[in-house]
């Protein structure tokens, strides 16, 4: 396949070979995954934290960035990518907090390519082709149906994803604890003050500033209803 050929050509290039030698010389042969020595240099894999694809292989800030590289055993590398019979862990995280707290940013900074992300805003956007936060009321039932189907997939561990991230307000303690128990999820609270949420609304560039009164209401409602 052309996709595999492009990545293979990169890994066979003298540029990558030289880069690999420099990284190993600087860091030594210690696996950064299991922290055990790598006894044979041929068993050392330079793993890209941000996965290398044909879309980003030409971007040296991804492909040849030392900060995007860890040295690992080939076996550990297979575990990290869930290859060769390694069991998929199916980690589930419920990321909750007030509007504009940065929940989606939190997830984007930690998720890996191929993770499952459930977010109402993104579902609305996907089925309507409307700009973010323009949510036609007539589609609400469809959005909830898709949302609930994805949650059911997570509950039954359907699919080959490794981690699932569920993003939402979940200000009600009872509902939050119910979904955590149902899905076996780890809760992650993105804590931000009401004042900070409103300050971020003033600077928002994604469309919410045109619905300022509506979003101020969402912020106030979340803090009024939030229970710990």
C-alpha cells in the first residue's frame, strides 16, 4: 500500500537512521516504558508519542522531534500499540466540569489516535454540518440516540479502542456516579471558577460569543446545580 510505503521509506532513510543513533547515544539503552535495560540495540524502538502517519511524516516537529520520542523495547512497543495478542485494556474516563472549563482541551492533550471520544457538541456538528455550537433543536433526539449508543458500546466494551473519553457537564452527583458505575469509568473533574468560565466566554472565538446570554445562562445553571 502507498500508505505503508511512505512510512517505510521514512524509516529506511538516512535521516531517520542518523536521528535514531543520536537519540540512543544521548539517552542510553533504557526502556522508557518499563524502565528496564535494553540489552540489544536492535531491540530498541524509537516510539513516536504522537503517532506517525502519512499526513504528518513530513512534519519534522512530529517525525524528528526528540520531545515526541521515547525509547522502548520492541515488546513494550507492541503492548503500547496493542499488537500481537496484547490485551486491549479499555480504559474509560468521565471528564466533567462547567462550560468552558477546558474539558475537550484536557482530552485532546492526553488521548491517543484511535481512542473513542463521546462529546455532544461533536455529535451535533457531525450530523448537522452546522458550525460548532449551532445546535438545531430538531436534531436533539438524534444526538441523544447516538450518544446513548456510544455509551452502550463503552459499557459492553464493544470495539478495538483502548481508551474512551466521555465529555460532559455532569453537575448532578447522582447521575454522575450512576454513569461512572455503569461504565466502570474513572472520573476526572476539570475544576475552574465561575468567574474564569465567564472570562473565557468573553474571549471565545468558536461562536459562543454570538450567543453570550445563552452561554452565561449555561454557566450559571451548572454552578447552581453542581453537587459534590
